């Protein structure tokens, strides 16, 4: 699909900065009227059983960090919540979350943790050698992953066929519907792959903000949305078309290009761009 390559070149010439995308996203999200029931909220003051996280944009529900990580995804947790999970337990009269807050305050955030080293961490009140090693191990894993990502050549999704080749063996035979997001850089190189929704035989509910939230977080310049039809028919439903139009409008607000919405099924695949649902 040659226009994808042309769009990539145009995006490199008209780059929207990460800061600008974030500002646009915040404006877009503030205009949404969707209920946030069940999602973590920002709070300015602490309440019983909760504490405000100064090193991230999430409020911590102290008894349910593990459950929240499993339900909403580990990437939804703030820095202080991740450190609390690594610590596991607190100390006498102080919870793991309180120790994490104090530790991050004293080091200036997660960047300062690695600079302390094992001895510096283990000497902090409520930490000790075992907890210090767990924190350092997590930081080292993140560092190694970042280094390897820099040296790995990104897969390029420049055509509809490339998307279908990736998606069909993974999704076409499923008996339930899944929605996946491909976040791309300015050259259509793959930044991340994420399953963003899973439903039953007849589909799953999805809002544009559910797609854009991880795309903004990943620093995507463009995205491709794809999902499967368990029925075997890749033809788009009216809901698919409405969702695509709404997502395209939201993408224009945020400054992220929606290259295509691809549907795969046992009987083939459909590009909503080629079908005219995403006009130029």
C-alpha cells in the first residue's frame, strides 16, 4: 500500500512533538464524558486506605496493587506503586507504599534509585539487602531491555499485506474477538504491540480513548487498529465503521495518524481504508 509510505514521509516532515501530543491528549480526555467507574482516579488528598502518589499520576489503593496490576496492566501503575510491589512489605508502623514514597522522595525519583547502589539502598530504613537487590534487579532488567531495543531492527508495517501476515496466524482462528493496537514510529516501524480489548463471540466494547491512551504512552507517530471476526467473515459491521470514524476524529485531535483498521477472519481480511471508511 504505497500511500502508507507516503504518509510516513509526510509525518516526518510535519512532526508533532511528544509534549504536544500529550497536551492534545489531555485536552481530548478532558472533553470525554465516558464514566471512569472502576478506573484509578487522581486525588488531591489522602483518604482511609489510600494515599496520593507523588511520583506518578495514579492514586494507590494499598490493599489491591497486585490485583490492579493484573486487571488494568502493570503499565497503569505509578512509579511509587511499582516500587511498593518490589518491596513487598513495609517495616514496623509503615506500609510498603509509605516506604516507597519516602524512598522516591529521598532519591528524586526512579532515576536516583540505581545511583544509590546496593549498599546505599539497603541502608535505607525499611529496605535491607533482600529488598535492595530486588529493586536493583528490576532496574537492571529495564536497562537491558532498553539497550536491546536500541539495537534491534524494528519490524516495518508499510502495507496492508504486512499487517495481515502478522495478524492472520495470531487472530483468525480465535473463537472470541480480540482488538490489537500496533503503535508505529515516523517510518512505520513497530514501536509496540498491545492487545487492548477482548470480548466474546459477538465482539467487545471499545472507545477511542481506549485506543489512544496506550498509543500516546508509547509515543506513537501512527497506529494501526486490528481485530478478528470469530464468525469467519471479515466484512466490517456497522459498529466497526462507527468506531473507525470516531477513532479517526480522535486521532486528528491528538496528532496521531490512523493508517488503517484491519479485520482478519478465517475467510480473509479487510482494510477499512481500502473499503473507503478512512478517506484521505
